[in-house]
């Protein structure tokens, strides 16, 4: 076995992804890794030889605590699609040559669906060539769409942010008493977990959003206009939460109805933006009301000032569990979270076969969406509320949160 470990971060960041990095680092050090290296910008950076000695960079308790509270990916990220080993064996030969020269025995990748595809390919190739390197996936995505795990680190904090912001927007939208339709665009390509979190805003001090539109339900522009018009007969101000990825029955994204140009990334994912703007203009053209579109965009994944303590804790735990699994001989696995109870909330970690995770998507259960397809049932709130609980206050210096980052 190699004596060293290496870890990378990939895909879109979250406000707690660095807590998982801290968990991997400290658990590997405790289990005797001689060096813990970090890939700069994921596997793409590793192929270019861009690595750092992570243990040397983060040597104090204060630095680790700042890391756990800092948003974005400390090591940088990438959206690099690892090719098929049969079609491009030279890529794998280069990667394993680099890992062997660095005396790597343990490889960790923190990310979502595409990152788990990378772990799947690398662990399969290692088995094929008889390599002893152990490959473990550490779950991360605000989209909450990884199969097998009850939820993913990153989702709880993003859901908390959305619940907070929607409450504040609802208060603002009602201030003038005039007819107003506010449409808020929330991330979510094929799964509506984040948009569903808008339902968390409702409570004794807030009436909640009026309409929630998820990608799990085919979108009809005529029915949407009809629903908004009916809602506005009862309340002048209407607030709508819509997933960026809502689709028409024919499979087209609603945002494609606009004239915007949508780029495609290495994984073939089309850039989605403009859904709220398009719908806002549609309402304005067809109804006698003022409208406003709001795109939360990357704020959902970087608002570390309102992170969930539960989320930060679990992110750290899955990092530690990944190191434990690798040092105990496991490979080709992802760490999952299994919920034990809701009240009191308790969870534990477990290992999942990477083949049951990679390239699959977990969507919001249809039975958690109300019969009118306009909002969420109590079952969703029971699921989501424990994940947003408590706070881990940032370290404030001169009135602003202190972050740690690589210069």
C-alpha cells in the first residue's frame, strides 16, 4: 500500500464542502498517512501535476475551524469528464503513473453525480490492473440528488438559505399592497429538492410562497398563467418559487423559450438560466400586474453565514468516514447518510457501492407534492426541517466573516 493520501473537490461548491475536506484530512492524519495531498482543481489539475501538501498548508486548529466555516472549494474545482478507459487508456495510465510516483494509497473525491462517476471509473480501472489504491467518494451537492443517501452534505445549508430568503422576500413583496407577482428562480436541473425548500418559509410568522414549480412535474405555461391569475384574486402579492430546470411536456426547458444562448459543459449539461425572467415577462404580457424576477444563482451554494450546523457536522463526518473506510480496506464506495430518526434527529454513515450511485438521480417523491402540484406536503417538511437546524457562527473580524483560501 502507498503511504500517502490524496483528496480533490469537484463540481459546484457548497458552503460546507470544506468541512468534508477537513474531515478527510484529519482522519487520514490520525490513521497514519505520511502525507495528505490536495489536488488543485480536481482530477483535471492532478493530470497537470498541480497538487499541494494539504497537511503542511493546514497545520493549526484555528485553520481547520476557519476551513469548516469557509465557503467555496478550498482546493478549487473542475468540471472534467473522465473519458472511458477503453477509448482513452493513456489518460488512466498518466493518472496512475502520477499516483504511484506520489506513493498514493488512498484517493478521495468530494463531489456530486459526476464526481461519483469519476470514482467509479478509477476504482474499476484499478481493479482491472491490480492496483492497490483505494478509491472512496465523499458526497457533496446542494441538489440533493445522489442515490442511496438520505441527503447530501450541502443541501441542508442551501435549503436553510432558501427558507430564510423566501421569508424575507415575502415580507418585502407585500409592502405596497399593489398587485405584484414575484418569481424566484432556484437551482435544480432535474430534481426539485432546492425549490421544494421554499416551503420551509411558511410558519406562524409567514404565509409562505403561493406556488412551487418543480422539474418533476411537466410545466404548462397556460396552466401557470391561470394559477397565478386565480391566486391573485385572493391576494394582490403573489410569490412563486420555480426550479431553473422546469420542462415542458415535450422535454424542452422553459428557459429555452427565451432567446438566450445556453452553453453546454463537458458533461453535456446545458447552462440553465432565465426561467424566472421569461415567466415574469410572460405574466406581465398577459396580466394586469407588476412583476419581478429574482435569480438566487450561486448565492444558494456560498452563503456560509447562514449554514446549518447539522450540515457542517455531517459534512465533516462523511469525510472522516471516507478515510476510515479506505484505511480499513474498502474501495469503489461512496459514504452515505442513513437517517435513524426525525425527532430527535439522528443519523449515521454507511458505505454504498459506487455503481449504485454514479449516473443515477434521486428526485423529489411525487407523493410529497400536493394534489394540485402547487406546493409540498407535510412529509417533505418532516424530511427537510431537521437538516436546517442550528448555526455555526462564522469568525467575524472587523464586522465581516473571516475565510481561509489558497492564494
